C-alpha cells in the first residue's frame, strides 16, 4: 500500500507540487488525471525514487522510502516514450530487470516467455527494438515493466504516441493485463477517456494538488469545481449571482431563474456562483417537481451511436445533450432538472 | 554552340591543371622518390638491421597504446561531466580544453619544459624553497614526459568525440534501468557503456594514430634515447645519411596509417542507433546534490590545471628570472623582458648568423606566401570542381597528403629536390601543400552553398564569368577564404616536421629557432626559447579566436 503525504516539489525554483496526498491500495488502479505540465510525471518520478521531494513523505506499507534508492524500490515504471534499450533486442529488454534480480537463466526464460505471451508478442523475442512499430514498442515496454513482478507499477501516458484505433485496442488490453497481474497501478494521463476505462479511482491534479478524488462515475457526474467541469468538457453551466437570501439568480434578457443555494456553499450577496446542470430530462412537458430551463434546438448532430443535441438556453447559452432520439432543429424545449442534478460551485 | 562548349571545357581543364601540377611536383614525385630509393636499397640486398627497425617499431607501438589508454582514462571523467551537467563557464572551459590540441609541437615542448624541465617552474620553486640544488621533478628525456605530452594533446579528442556521443544518450534509459533494479554501477556498465562503445573505439583509433605518428613531442622532449618511427626517419636521413633506410621506414609508416584508417572506416559502419533526446540539452542539468557539486568541481579543476598550467608556465617563464639564475649571470632577478629584447640582438656566439627576430620575420613571410599559394590553389580546385561535373571526384586526391606525415614529406623533398633543397621557394611551397587539405575544407562548404541560379541570373543579366565570380561567389565565400587563410597561416607558422628536413642555417623559422635554443646550454638561450615559443603561441591563439568569432 503506497501513501504520499503532503509531498511538495519545486522545479527550477518554481513550485510544482504543493502538498500531494495520495494512496494506492492492493489491486487498485488509480488514474492521475490532469493537463499537460501539471506535474503528473513528476509524481511518478518521485514515487520511483528518481527525484527527491522537497518535503513530505512517501511510504510503502508504513515504511518511509526517503532513504531507499530507486533501484531498490521495486516499483515498475513505464515511460512515455518507452525508453527501450536500443542495444538490446526484445528478449534482452524484458529480461533486464530479471537479470538485476539475479535469477537463473531458466527462470528468466520462463518469465520472459510468460510476459511476451501476456502482451501477445511471443514471436518477437529476437527482434531489434528499432524494427518495432509504436504499438509493438509499447507492449514490450509494458512487458519489461511487469516482468520483475514489481510491487507497484506506474504508467506515464503510455498511449500518448499512438493513433486512435490502436489506442482503443491497447487500452482494453492494458486493462486486462493489469487486472490479471493484480499489481496496484498508477496510470497517468491527460485523456479522460483512458482514465474512465482503466481506473478504479481517479485523482484530478491541478495547481499542484489533488483537487478531487473518487470513483470515475462520481467524479465525472459531481465535479467539485468549475475547473474540473471545464477539464471534463462539461459545459452545461450557467453563471448566476448570490441573492443574499440563500438562492442564486440567473438572469437572461428574456427570463429569470432562481435556484435554491445549498448550505455547504459559503458565499456572500453578489458573489458569482456557477451551476452545473447534470443530465436533464427533455421528454416531459410539465415542470412540476422539477426546475425547467427553456431552450431552442440549435444543432442536431448524428454521431452514429447517439445524437448530440445542442440547445440554446434562452437564446443565450448553448447546452449539450446526448440522446437516442433525434430532435429537429428549432424545436422549442423544456429541460427538467431535479434538485440533486444541480451542482453549485464558486 | 559547340565552340562555346569547347572553350568552357578548356577553361575547366585549366582550372585543374595548375593544382594538379602542384600536387604532382610537391607530393607524388617526392613520394615516389622515397619508394624508388627504398626499393633500390632492398634490391641491392644491402644488409638491413631488421632488429633495429623492429625495436623502433615496437617502441612506437607500445608508447602509442599506453598513451591512448592514459588519454582515455584522463579525459573520461571530464567527458562525463560535460555531457551530463550544466555549469557556469561551460563554454569557456570547452574552448580552453581544446587549445592543447591546436598548439604546434614546439610550443608544447617548450611549455612542458617551462613547467617540468630542470629549469622549469616546479623545479625552480622547489629548489629556492628547499634550498637543494637538484631538481625534484626529473621527467625530461624520460618516457613519462612523452606520455604526459601525448595525453595533454589528445584529451580534447576524448572530450569532443566521446563527450558528443554521450550527450546523445537519453538519460531516460538510465532512469528505466534504475527502476528495473540496476545499481548506479550496473546502469553505467549495462546501459551507458554499450552505447558509448563505438565512439570510444573511434576516439582511441584517432588518438592511437596521432601518437603513433608523433614526432615533435618525442624528438624535443624525449631526446635521442627515444625513437619513434618518425624520429628514426629523421636520424637515419639527416645524421646517419642513410636515406634509403629512412625511406623504408616511411613506407612502413604509410602502411600503418592506411591500415588504421581503414579499420576506423570499417568500425564506423557499425552504427548503433542511439535515441537522440527530443530536446537538445534535455539530458543536461545543474549539479544539485552536494557530492555532485564537489565531484564536478574537482574534475573540472584537475583538468584545468593539467591542460592550462603548461601554457601559463610558458608565458611566465619567458618573463621571469629566478634569483638562483640571476646570480650566475648579469641579469637581474624578477619579472623582466630581457629575453624578448635579446631576440633583436645578433649576439656574437649566437647559434644563428642573424638576430633571432629574423626567424620571426622569416616565419611570417613564409606563412603569408604559403597561405596565399594554398588559397589560390584551393580556389582553383573548388571553383573548377563546382562548375564542371566531370571534375567532381578529383578533389579527393588533394586530400591524400593528410595521410602522410610531415616528416615523410620532408624526406621526400630531400630525395627529390636534391640540391634545390636550399632554394628559398621550397619551404613556402611545402607548407602550402601541407595546409592545402585544410584550406579546401574551409572554403568548400561556403562555395557549395551558393545556388547556381544566382550565377545564372547574373549571367543572363550580362555579367561575364569573371564578373560573376567577383560579384557573386566572392562576397559569399569571403568568410570561408579568411578562415582558410588563417588556418594555413597557423599551420605554416608552427610547422616543424617537414621544415626540419629542408631548413637552411641562415634562414630559420620560429619552430627551428626554438628547437635550436632549447638544445643549447645557457640561461639566455633558454629564455629566448621561451620567449619565441610564447610569441608563437600568442599568434596561434589569436588566429583561433578570430576563426572562432564567426561561429
């Protein structure tokens, strides 16, 4: 069980990580999600022991790792550009970690064959690294990382360099391989789709701290900040004002809406409040137990598996919906929301 | 139309004719004289002292091997810190560490003398401090000074060749190895070293070749006891007057040089695909941990002391008289310019017939003449090659002289020119031949960067070929011409090997003068040697700075 406590790190005298708290349990795949440059790779390097944090603790099973050098930690790391050894072939690359563990030749052979089979590259053992395609290199890199049976495996945007279709295939393979081996894993990416497919838990990294942490479903559906909502590309957001009477007023030229402000939001009168409208039901006509927004269908885009419908709320703000059914353009709609579908943040 | 074509054809031939004649007269014919003399010697079955030759051969070989190994060991740590760390003054250090490589051999000899010789700084300071009258450092005329000087010269090859290759090795590979359980030692031996092997081999071959063909250092610092093949050629030719034997040795030298060059070419075919880091300088970082800073400081410091102290010693020695020395002569002790002043004086028992300053003037005029000739010849070659497609590959034959040592050249002149050896035009011509390949290399990139369309548009606008050259080519290649001239000038100033064969007693060049001064006893001679060597060194350093300005 890995635990990071208040880990801080500076790069070139500029603060990068400002108190990271993270834990990874047995058999868990944690996804570190965040924009480029947010320090995700740095966190991996700190855990691996390739860098030293300025402050904070990294513990494995309650044991402080700060004096343990990288080569003794037994944490696997799969690099963004694979970092395969060019002077070794596929077999030797995968066997490298096993050689360092001083295993016998037969033991190494068995293990390498097993790993090659897992990644589906059994016939590639004698190949030179330079002869491999991107996807093949990625698989060898993965095999090399899991071969020495590390206690934890970290993957740094492993699918970044690949094209879309390849990414999809490998994503699913990754999930099954990681699951099979049962090794806890930290997966770093800026692509939310990868995160959703793979992760048991997602940790959102922004401005040097973990801003939100939880099961993918919850994190996606309950963003706790405007930044998070924007990061996920959720733009069904309206901006309103605190009325001072525990409610938020959203004003349009043609209409005005008032929503009750939840108690956990501390704000003053006049403060700008953002409301994220989750899901939304536009199949009903009446607005009895719900809050209704009125809008007009602006675009109706067929995506194959669903329709993407863009609705202009009060002719001002465009919301995006997904539906099996098509909605003709310019149709007027009423979209209903329950109170639990509304998420407020500053 | 046909007439026009023929006229151009002729013009093209003329462009190449002159350089070709130059090359044949000054290189191939002398070379053939060596072969002819040697074969005639062998054919006459005069008994050759093969064991002596074997002895010389063996010495040349093992001192080159040991020098190479020592150079590798000495330069490796510095190559490491240059490839992995960024530190203040890195560029300056880089330039400083390259200086030894470009110094003429006489300057190096004088510099080491000034530092480690019996009258050198270390000994003089020791003697005045401890009061003893025998020097503590006695490396002159031993194998150690030769090895030391070789390491001094060739360290920059290690820095450039191996250092360059090392920066290309992605440090992420080292990180990957660490996460796979490799200790720092294993990371080096299993990941870094295998990728460095080609460049290490390449550097070693180059350094071996330099040390194998070493002449000036062995001759001037080792003394008569140590004979490499080149030195033996000199002795056989000029002291034993056994020209044919010298010829045989020359041939051996040429064969070895070709063999090593071929091996090097073979090895460079083994290309190990290193991943170049995505961003240049990605592998470099400031030393952060305390031990890193200490190590970098120590390595840099030691390297600096080793490479710069001889040079400093030379400068300082030429301007300082120790009290113990002053007591035996009429010169006051302390800082002085008396040695420099003496250069202008034609002393009665001087080993020259003229004041030494004349040697400086000789060298300068020879250098100007040689550079001019070199420049013109190379222009002919490069211009001719560029315009007329069938002359393309001919340029390579002008590069061949690089493969033969200056000593061999000198011997060839001795054999071929016979009585004309004392003629005044021979030395400038010899120097211009030696400098030719380097001048061609300086001009060539510049002239080939000129697109033909530029010339063609000028022609269409009415410019004659001469005008095209003057108005289009010339301004563009001007910088290349300057560099080429400076290169040739520096080479000519410092040339010792060939010149030692064809020099006249009344027309010394600077290197010859230094050599003569060093060989004579007496404080004044010693001091003047230091002074002249300092002057020569200053010339060379200035030239290099001028060339580097353009970079």
